[in-house]
């Protein structure tokens, strides 16, 4: 039996002290200060935040098309579909998760309501072409910052450049209240409209909140290298053994997106933990820099680094092999080893059977190649140098063939 199981991301561990006492300020106030905006709007998940954003934009525009990257979380097209909007997928750049600028220019037209760039893996997407193309087309920009709270681009927080930014407070996403998310917007009128939409479509669900609080306590108990054997590793290995990698990594979702209010008790847990997040991100960066230097000495692979003038949250390291064969060989030895090595998303969006009815069946060669050749390595402080050296050796052997 695996004695220790490392998480796939460097989430901020909770403390029992986070569950009691007076928080230094409200979670809304603390997050607004952290992100550098006047206010934030808490929702029950990052996906719920996206639904609120899209429903709001529908009310101010007659446009119906949402442009999304072909390599992103499957919940994004599910949210677009739930709002009754048309999905248009766009290929990524080669070797990265950003929009391919030329493809994006061709995908945006007079019916484009908004473009959703995805900041993935604690890093940031290159927003320059997105912002320029959206401005020319009169489309909104809604930044998916669910994985990159604390990351910056050109000196400003990711999520604050577009018209709306949405974030996740889910398990393993840095700061967590187990399930949660929040919205920000630059424009006062849009912020007011987001609040109006939320009050209309988000309901109070006490039973759901009780479940979420119990799950949050479970997260405190099990988010450690011993508890994760049961809370994460057993599920992962069971579904990998059954040939269901999508289920193993949590890429399969139902059609219902919960929309309910978040209790003050859960928000207060997050508010008490938030002051530790800045130091945690700084430690992630130092750890990542050391490990990237080692990984980049391996021929045949590269690490997806921060863009110039940006700084990531570095919850994990994203590695891209030159060949799919080498990536598959490395995963065969590491995916079930308990070392925090996995895949971010198993496929690009066109590869998921449960999305066939809502995602256009259009070839996305760059996104397909990226999905097939990447793996992720946890940047958790719990992963020691000896365990990291084991990962490096497997990657080196796989790259050699």
C-alpha cells in the first residue's frame, strides 16, 4: 500500500483555528484587497460565477456566441450551454494553452457576446490579442481565473484585465472553502448587474450548505499526505484501473450546475485562512524555480513557464514532452504512484464523449497535441527532494525511450 499520497496541486492547507474566532475581515473584503479591486461577489463555485456572468451579459446584449479555448475545463462549455448560448471553440497556440491569435481573430464576429481566455495551472494566458480582438469586435472579455488566484500579468492581477473575472475557491485551488468562487468587474454598472442577476437566479439551500461545511471539515482532516490516500488516491487508481482516466481526474460532470448562496460560516473559514495565501504563493514560486531548473535539464521536455511580465501562483508544474509516446510512458509509471503526478485535463474539449452534443466537432490540432503530450507535477511543499528525484528519473527514462 502507498504510505503517502501527495496532492496534485499545492492547495493552502486549512488549520483548525480557521474554523473559530473572529476573522480579520470579511472574505469579500479580504479578497477585494488581495486582488486589488473595489469589491468581489461570492458564489458557490467558479462555474456558478461564470453562469452569473453570462446571464448578466445576455441582458445587455443581443449577441449569442461565446468563444472559448479548445483546451479548458469541460465545465466552461457546460456553463455556456446552460445559459442558452452558442459555443465556438478556438485552437490554442502551439506548445501553450493561450488562444492562437490568428484562429481567435477568425472565430470572433458580430455575434460574439464574449471571449473567455483561460488562465491555467496557476499561470496566465497572454491577454494582449484577446483584449485587442474583443475591443475591435465590441465583445466582452470574461477571464477564467479559476486556477490562478494570485497570478499577475503586466503588474496587475489575472482576472482584472477583462470586463469580468471569475475565480474558484474549490478544493486544491490555493485558498479554499471546499466549493466556492467569486466574481470581479471593472465597471460599476456591470458589478451592479452581476449582483442583480445573482439575487434573481441564486437560491438559498441550507441542506447544500450543511453538506459543504461537512466536506470542508473533511478537507481539513484529510488534506495531508496520509488522508489523501483515501480522499484522492483510492478514487484515482480505481478509475484508472477501469480505463476511465476522465473519471479518475474529475473531468466528467453532470448537466446540473448548483446555484446557491454561500453561508457566512464557510466564508469566515476562508477569511481566516486568506492572510496566509500571499506567503504560500511566494514559497510556491521559490520551490518551482528550483524544480524547473532540474526538469529543464531533461532532453525532450519543457516546462510551461510564466510569460514575460507575469508571475504565476505555481500550484503545480506543467510539463510538455516532445512526443506523446514519452508522456504516456511516464504516466504509466507515475500516475498511480502517489507522487502528485497527473494530467490537468485528459483531452481537449472535442475529446469528451459527454460534450459531443454541445461542443462543435471541429479539429483543434494544437490543443489536441498539447493535451496528449502534457502531464502535471505537484508543487506541494509535502513532496520532498527524494520523491521529486524519483519523478525526474522516470521522466528522464521516458524521454530517452
